[in-house]
């Protein structure tokens, strides 16, 4: 396996930036997910690494080689696509053997590599079947196997689970993660599903508008989003964001709303607000950090219930607050009704504060 380094990578189409100054390092044996909404630049970045489209500027290094001008076949990479791309008229064995035959390897070596890959992916019993006789999950394993037999330096995966149903996606997430762990493979994985990225990747690169927004471990991205986009994209349900105003009276800083309520801030949060470029502050909170009360309590602010969504072990409540809709999670026994007035209490140690002008996370100075 090999390290992959992207340095100031740019891809333009006319005046449009599909990828803009993307820089990141995928260490040897790491699983890195490129994640973001449609059109964010993640697939473009993967295709640049693969050599399927030419770069505008910047460098791509795989191992110790700059591969900017190398053909895909010379980059020592293997791709797994969304649509599997299996040959329908060939058996599983023939599909796995085909890339090795193109490299003119001896027949005995091809047979050994195919059987070894089939054993790793538990598809030995499928070798004589054709793709039409396989389930979606089995076809995906064959696609993985065809990449595996090549023994590449890097595996590139472009939304490989998007064609599977929900139950099979969960199963295949586990299988791809085990595939990575068993082989210590270097994997760059594109997905629009942030849950796939969080559950499988060692690191995740969150992209939007062709720009790399944040590159860190899933835990750190979740706990410390660098801006409002990352905060609202990573997490399910998404982080709730409430636009407010900061005021300071007699040395005490609070957040105020157009509805008239005031939320005093802790000293630590007041120091964060002091670093903002204006009085516009956006309060961010995860569903599990908000307490819902049925009557007024000190430190809680009034809101109105919009919807109630029982899911079995958790009930999700959406509530109107200061022109925003907040997500709150409650025990399944909670009794809350639409349009009911409630009071919400925020955990000051777990809220996030963002600059309303720059949308960047505020840190204590």
C-alpha cells in the first residue's frame, strides 16, 4: 500500500471551480472518506487521483511518485464503482481474472490470486456463477474482489453502496470496513452519506463548493465542526442552528432573540462571542444536548412544538425557536403534542457558537 498526497489540487471548467486548492494526506493504510452534498467536488477529486480527468494545477503523489501525467493504468490504483461494472457474460472467476489476464500473468498465478481474493471476500462458492445470478451485495463483493486481485497501492471507491437497499448497505459497510482492517489497505472512498463516512473512515474530508471544509477524524469533525456547513451536514439529525444577537449588559454577555427572550452565557462562551466579527451569533446544539421542559424553568427559553416523531427507542421532537426549527431527542415515554408550548434548556458546555457573518466556529481567545 502507499501514501497519497494531494497538494493545492485545482480543477476548473471555464470559470467554474470543481476542486479548488484541495490539500490533504492519506497515510499508508488509512481509510479516508470524501463526503459532501452533490456537486461538492468529491467525485471530481477522486477522478483526479485516478487520472480519469486531467488536473488544472497542483500535484498528486502516490507512494513516492508524482503521477500528474501518468495514465490510470500506470498509477497502481484500483477503482470500485457505483454500478459494479461487471461483465454480464463472464463468470465470477472470469470477472476476477480479467484484469490479471490483461497484464499477461501466468495462468497458475491468476488462479492463485483469484482464489485468494475469493476466500478473503467469502465468494468462493460463487466463482462459477454469472452476475445476473447474484444479489446486489454479492455483486459488490465481486467488484471488490476484482480490485483486490490487482494488489494495488490504493483502492478508490466511488459511492459503491448507493445502489443497495438500506439493510444491505448496513451489512456491506461492515464488510468493507473489515476488508480494510484485514488488508491494511489504503482506501479513498467517496460518499454523499455522512453515516457511511462516520462509521467506516479513519478520517473524513468534508467538501462543499469544490473546497475542502474540514479534514479530521470523524469524532473530531462531529465534536468540533469548523463552520456552520460542517455542523449542519455531519450528524443525524443535523445540528440545530439558531440565529441570535449578542448583548453585553453590566459585564454579562447574553444571546437575545427577536421573540424577546434572553439566554445568559457562561464565562467560557462569553469569551467565544467576544471573538466574533459582529453581534450576529448563531447558536448550534445537537439533539441530545437539549433538555425539554413542560413548564418554565430558570435558564430555559420558550419554544413551540412543530412535529413529534416516535422511532421506537427515541422520540424526536421538532420545535420552533427564534425562526429556526430545532431537533430534540426524548425518551419514548415522553408525552408531547404538536403546537404545545415547551421550554428548552441548552447545555452550556456542549453548545456551539458561530460567527453570524463568517459562519466560522468561535473559539475562546
